[in-house]
C-alpha cells in the first residue's frame, strides 16, 4: 500500500551512564563509536551511551477504495500547501526582525506595505495555482507554523481595517482567515501528513 500512517515516534536523548562493565556485559566496543562518549569521574573513564530517534511507519489501512482516494487527495493538497506555510513562517520571522529596526509607525507601515508588494510579485503566480481546498488548508497550516491565524497576522502588520476587509473577501469565497489549526481534532489527518513530510517520508 502506497499511503502510510505514522504509528508513533519517540526520542530518547537522555544519556545512559555507567561503567564499561554495565554496558552489554562489559563490552562497550559492541556499540557504534558515535553512540559512546566518555567523561572522567574520580580518575575513571566512564562511558555514556546515547540512543537515537526511532520512527516506525506502517501502511495505512483503508475501509474502502473511496476512503483511500479521499486520503490520497488530502495528501496531494497538503503537499501543495505546506511549502507556502513554511515560507510564511520564515518570511514573517524575517519581517519581524527587520521591523524591529524601523522606528516610527508611518515608517513601519510603509515598510510592511513594501514587503507585501515584494512577496506578491515573487510568489503570486505560484500561489494562484493552488486550488480552493489547498487554499483552505494553507490558512490552517499558517496557524500551525506561525502560531497566529492569517487574520491575526494581517491585523498585526496591516491594521484592523485590512484584516476585516480581507476576512470579508474570504467569507464570500467560503473561506475563513480566522480558522485555527486543530492537530488533535478535525485536522488530525493533515497533521499526520505534515509530520511525514517533515520526516522526509513524503
């Protein structure tokens, strides 16, 4: 089966300390060199064992062909929208860092408007290729990546009037800029797909 579900992932980063005699019956050489470091305690060389991230992925089981097709479509839509959400986070971090150096409300507003025009010129053609569904997913993923809804971001950087105006436009097209990401509820499947993307599995 081509589609996959992340069953679980766990991370063990706490070093296990002990004498060489306590590690695999005293044969510390059995471990890969990159897993073992040493410290000197009371004149003795003490090995420390570090474990790795373990990710287990299993085939996703579907009840019907229709359910599989629906999940495959969601996977395609998330893969199309996710890069733009990551880009939004990076550009927002960059913008906030630059705005911190700009003094005066008028200057900050002018700077934000200039940055917006540059972003539109750079990415508008690519974003126009997103479908309606991919656009809705993008709004959710922006909240996931930035910790703020699209509405909150517009309000912060362009003011309340712009936020209200764009929310009104979004509503006309059946969208909602105030949509929040719910990884444990209605967006659980999206979260699973995003995590697989982040792991490099999709």
